[in-house]
């Protein structure tokens, strides 16, 4: 029988990820999806805590904040519709008063700075090559925060500009954490507000930029999340009803590809074992006090105890113990 689909199998990484490695994710909402899977599988991950950011230059800018432990300029703060926000950050960083927002952003930057000094891997997900510049300063913003469009000019980044911006960030990270490895991805999320035609232009610039970067720096790799959704899965049933974002099934498929490409053998073994344990942890018993369920809990507790030296399962152990029936003495 003929094959009616072209499966994409990413190459195996020359620098596999181990369970003890720390991972920093940043970028578009697809960075959240990968970060969530890493966290669910007990990795020590700084999961896109700056908030969703789409364009490469703003992503590199935020990374520089963390690397240099540098705060954003006062003029980057604004109040809109009664809420304080910052042009460098996603709206998830907002507050009802300026001091509170400044403190939140400072805490986020300090935490990122500490993490970046020792992280083993940074995963960067680019979403769009379109940027918006504030007319009053000509500065690129990460988020327009619903400020009227008349205050901005929209333009398209070039491959040269993206690569130069990346090189600036790369020099900084290597001076602070020389052993850190970087994985680049292009988000499969479509930006239809730019039209399908211009979305294709934008994604092609991002993909070309990633290609140029990995050819220039030997310790940087590219993971084809974008290509897996568009060319491997290649079907609208793998998009949510908005026809923009991948479904949970699609993200899970891409995650499996990432796992096989980047994890070392012992980590793959753990993830497989942990998958079974997670299902057991989510099991709902008809009668938690029954003899069979109590045996089930004790077996599950033993499995968790065996993992304690590898990962933090203290919350899971505490939860299981709360359901165990202690015999009367």
C-alpha cells in the first residue's frame, strides 16, 4: 500500500537532555506548550515566565534583561484602561498600580537572571517577523497593549537584523554561561491577522534566520515544530476551532518527536514510567477505603518513593498518604 503521508523524523541531538538538566523556555505561546510538558515530566524548567512574546528582537531584549539583571526604562511603562503594563512584557505582567508592576517585573528579571547563570538549555520559539515600533521613541514593543494603532508603525524584520540581534544575545549568554546550549524553534501558530500570504512571508524569514544561526554557531540546534505541524500532520483536524493554534493531540505528537530527538535513554525511560504513574495518580476510585484501592495506593506510593532520588515527588507522596487508611493500634 502506498504511503499517503510524509512523516518528519527530526535528527537525534548531539547534546541530549538529561533529567537533571535545567531548561529555560521563552517566546511565543508554543514555548508555553513545550514548557508545560517539561514541567509535567518533572524537569526543572523556567517556563516562559516573561509572558508570551512573538518577535525575535523583543525575545532577545528580554533575555538581555535577565542576563544583565537590567530593569526596563521608566518610559516603557504605561497605563491603559486603568491597568499598568509595560511595552517590553506581555499583559500577564500587569497591575492596578505602578509600584506593584515594577516590583513584579523586577522579581521576574531577578529570577530569570539566577536561572540563566546555570541553565543547561534555552529553548527559544519565534512566532512572527512583524514588529511594531512606538512612533514617539521608534522602539520595538513586545506588546501593543491595545493602544490605538495610530501610535505605531508596523514593519517586517530582515534575516540580517534577526541574526545580528541573536549574535548580540549569544555573546552575552556565553560570557556568563559558556556551557549553555540553545534550541531554536519556529512556532506553528498562524498569525492570520497578517493574512495568509504575509504569515507565510513572516514564517519564511524566521525559518531562514534560524537556518543562518545554526550554520554560524555549532552549539545551536533547530527543532522543526513548524514543519511537523504543516508538513507531517498537514490537516485542519490538528488545529483548534480558531484554525490558528494546534490541538492538544498535535502538541502531544510534536512533544513525542521532541522527546525522541532530545532526551537521553535514561530520561526517555523515566518519562515512560512517569506517564504510567500520572495515569494512576489521576485514577478516581469508587471507594477509596476499599481493600483493593488501599493496595493500589500502597503500590503507587512505593513507586513514588523509588523516584525520590531522581525528581521531586513530595507533593504526590503527601497526597497519596492522605488517602491511606492507618490501622488502629
